[in-house]
């Protein structure tokens, strides 16, 4: 702006130019921090060069002997500029030479006010309102909106429209996006509005499923058993939305239904249920007050089917870490009144999977405690220690972790298949605790 003909040429000569750019920048900082009408009427300038001191001396009449430090009285500077006819104030002169000065304090307060208006939850879906009260919500919203309150407001409005259509019943994610937002890809992984919707849904699930007292929760966190995060596909599935609906169907054996003619598989034969089937036309499960056994490895289902057939107790397989179909099936069974009992591999990966299953799917342990591990060791063939030093805490039995650390031996689920099959052959009473 120094080339603007409306600027007094003397001001340009006295305070303009590249040699004095650093000096002007330091003086601008005073107004950026405190504004024009601040009670702070002066400031110090230090480490002045000879050129900078000379410029100030000519403007406000400093002693001829240069010093490295000068205190600037803003009112005195304003008067000097006015009397010389160069500008009405130092603030005006600095803006004329280098452009508008933004009062950062006022700008910050204004920005905070705008964000408060965006995140107050007015008129939004209850899930969004609850999520916005969380400690991490505003940070995530600012990140996906690139720190723009107007963009954040739009994202919340779009998320509100999506959440109003949930829960769905086997609706594909692309169709939901097209119907709610007019763009079939608007809810794809990585899209900002999808991130907001998923965060709100997961927050709601965490709140609904948190049944522990504060002291119990603190114990769990100390043992490394915090509620695990879910994959996007699983969160969508929990709300009845299909993403890759035919991937990793859920393996099961002898799950009872109210109408046997509509059973998803013949008695004694393992069957599969896709996420698509579970969400669109779920079977009418007849499992109230029954124990449903859950295993980690498909081989257990195969062994049970071969040895027991139709006489086997109801059994579901997570096939490792449960995906969307497995989680939906287990939730449907639990909601229908079933008592879920889980067994997996005695290794750190198996404990990690079990922590997830027991937290997310409300399972209890099935022959999966310290005493069962020690029992399995008695019949296991000799082998070297094969468990890593870094342990995973078993959320349901701290003694199990300690026993596994002490012996350092992993036990595959198949190694105790005979014991598991024996349980499946019998009608066992519901364990206490």
C-alpha cells in the first residue's frame, strides 16, 4: 500500500521501505494484541538498529544519541504524526503502509462465539447433541471442517439429516447417502459428513453400553480393557446400514428359531448368515434364557458338527476378530435374551479378540479363565516358550494374564476341542458371575 497516492510521501520516506519493515511489524504486534483503544498506552522496542532508531528519532523527537531500547508512548506518537500532517495516528499510519491490522484478541473472541453458536446443538438430532458434549467432539469437527465454522455448521446439518433416517433395515450406505444428501458417495469412508455421523453413532453406543460403575471402569482402564473402537462398517451395520453386505458371513451351528421351517440351516449342519440377510430379514431367534456358545475358530464348529451334529448346543463362530455380520448376529441373539459365553485361543491375540467380543457383544467367558489355561497346559505337548513378553490384560480375569506370562506357552483353541465339545454335548447350568 506504500505506493498508494493518498499516503503522504513523507510518511513513506520516514517509516516505509524494506529497511524498516521489521520495525513496523513489531509496532503492529502491539495493536494486534491490544487493539486501538486499549488501556495499554505504550510498549517497548528492543534490539533496535541504527536505522530504526534514527527513523523513530525523526518521527517523535528522540535524543540524538542512539540506544538499543526505546519505550513508545502511543499517544505521543499519534500527536507527532498529526502535527506533521502525515497521519491521524500510528495505527492509521501502519495500516496505510502495510495493510489492515487485525485485533487478534477480538478476532479470537469472535471466532469462539461463532464456534459456540455452531456447537450448541440447537435443532440437531439428539445423537449429535450428545456427541457434541464430549471432550473430543469439537476438536474432530474443527479438523474435518478445516477450522471453518460455516463448513462445520453445514456438516452438522447434513449429519442431522442422515441420522433422522436411522436406524435403517438393511439399507445400503450408498442408497442412504443418495436419499439423504443427494450424492451416493457422500458417506464413503473419509468423507467429512460420514466421519461426523460415525462419531455420533459410536458415542451413542458407548453411552448406551456403559453399565459399569466409575470404580469398575477405572479398574478396567488400568488393566488395558478400555472399550475398543469399531470399524466404520461395523458402526454402520449396528444402525442397519449395509457396507459390503456379503463380506465375511457369520458361521453358526444349531441356532434355534421360532419357526423351524424357516431355519437358516439344517439341524446339525453349519450355516452362514450374511450381513444382508441379518439386517433385511433376520430370523426370529428362539433363544431367551439359553446359553449360546461362541468360539473364535471355525475348526471348533466343524469338530462339533462332526461329533455331535444336531445334538450340539447352539454355537456361533467369530472367525477371529468379529466383523459386522458376526457382531450383528451376536447382538441379535443377546437382544433376544440369550446368554453368550465365549472361548478363544490362549495367546495374546486371542485375549485381545476376547476383550473386544466381551465388551462389544456382551459375552461372558466359557472355559476361558486361569484355571482352564493351567488345565490345558497339563495335557499340552512340550514346547518352548512362544508368548511375547508384552502381555494383553484379560478384562475378565487378571489371573489368566499372570498365568500366561508365567508359563509363556500359547494354547490353540483346537487343542482343547474335546473339553469344549463335551460342554456342547451337555445342557450346562448358567455359570454364576
